[in-house]
C-alpha cells in the first residue's frame, strides 16, 4: 500500500489529499460510523465504484482528509478528476452515480463547515490539482439540520428535488397518516387479488448467491421496464458490475444492501434495492416484472412492505433519492432541493461550463413544465419505446 500523503495546513486544519482509497481507508471506515454524511460517501460505496465504474472512466481520485490540531478528523471530502469532452473536471467521487453530492463531516464541525469552505475553497482547488472546471452536482440545499458545507458555491438549481420520509416503529400510524381510507382499502383489495394468483411472500434473499441472483433479476426487470418508456443505457455493464462489486465487498454479517423482494407463486414481481447507513434506508433501484400481475400494483405493495420493514428494523428515515414521482410526494415528509456548483478554472473550462449550465437549465425547464415533461416522455416512448414483455 502506498504511504499516506504529506499534510498542509489551511484555516486551522491539516489536510491530506489521498490519490488512492486504500491510504485513507482505515480512517474513513472509522470516521463514517459517527460522521454526518450520506450512503454515497461511505467507504464501501466509493471502493466498489472506484474498482468498477471509476476504473472504466479512468478517474483520478482525490480524497481530502482534514484534521484539527488535536488529530481529530473534521471532514472527509471524496473528490475525483474526470475527463469530460476533453476537459479535466473536478467532481464528487462516484459521479455520475451519486444520489447526493456531499461529504463526511464531524457533527460539531458541520455548523461551521460552510464558513470554512467559503474562506478556503481556493486552497481546496489547489490541493486537488490542475483542473479546467468544477462540476459538483446533486448537492442537498439542507441536510442533517444544516446547510450544505459548499452552499456558498451554489449557482444552479438541480433538475429534480429529492424526497425523504421520517419513520417510527409504528408503520400503521404512518400508513393512516399518509394514505387515506379509500387508498388503503384499494390496496388491501389488490393484495387479496394477488394472493389468489399464488402465495405472496416478501423479504430479503438468502446468502451471497441469492443476493447476486436477485440483483441480476432486478437489472433485467428494470432494463425491460425502462425500454418500454424509450429509456435505454441506464443500467449497463458498468453499473451492474458496480452494484455486484458492492455486494461482494460488504460484510455478510452486517450487510449494507437491502434488496427486498415481493414474490407471488414463486415469481419475483418487484424488487426494492436500498442501502443502509446512518440509521436510514437509502433507496437505490426499484424494478417491476412484466405480466398481467402489474394491474394489481405489486410495486406499490412492495413499497409499503419495504417501509414497514424499515419501521420494524428501527430505522429513523427512508430517503427516496432524486426524482419527482407522485408516490414520493405522497409518502415523503421532506422535500430536499438539490443544487449544482459549476465553476470555470481555465478558458477551456469556461466553454464547457457554459454548455453544461445551458444543458442543465433546459433539463430543469422540461421537467418542471406540466406541458413539456409529458410531451417529452410521450415522444420518447413513441420513438424509442418497445411493447411490454409478456410474462
């Protein structure tokens, strides 16, 4: 293993920039257990991504570990440099496969983190190395009770918000609060109709082989479902290798992946994959099988069962991730606005940031328009979509 890098002092913090995850891994694994952060900055998520998608993208890793003069870690900021259209761009590590652009922060440091980064961002850029542009995406405006530490650099709104719900041990009370009596009645009726087709089961797969098999089923279902809508290439070989690698690296006795499966008559109808971290469930990928059972809303049943399982497990929140779907608004307690920071460092980077900014603005306008969004989805489905597969 390579030696730890030399440290430099900025704003009262000693910062080391690691160009390999391995040199920071021990500190990272210890710090993330108590730090304020998201599932997408955990060492396991970042290691699995660097081994697969990151290697494919040929990213240059820049993990910044900052300590105070007592040797206590104040933050770990996982970054990377990726070449995009010939431009060297500084991003959050694991971009574009992050649900949130964030970091890991000591909880006592978090309230003052925004002021520190506002004063010392130029030093952070210099430590990261020469780049043409900065593109920090999907940064939650507020999270964990505080503004984002890089809030001073927000200059664009994200295309979608994110959503989260607060959990208690009593799922029934949440269910009654979130869904009215008619909705609950219809859900019970559909569940009873589904049970007439075969035994309905719900739970997690057993063993490592069962986990990998479930992931393969999920990717196949999701690929077919998206293809019906004219969306292709979302979960390609790179993304599949990444999630499978995450499954390989996790501790079987303390897993971080929770792929809940809903089956009927032995057939897997829906899968809800989430990550476990910080007392919460972070929704990652959901899938739905083709066939006539779709009319009985197995996806909705799988979601309800997943929420109930999270309540039973004593989790305190469920993060739905980005994407403005009606079911998220129906269940969520919190809407999380996402921001972007685009910054040109060189002249070549300036042209790139202008192009990326315009692209994000157009995407946001389409997604926020009651007219353009359904029109865009309809055209894509008509031109690129395929007929639903028969089970």
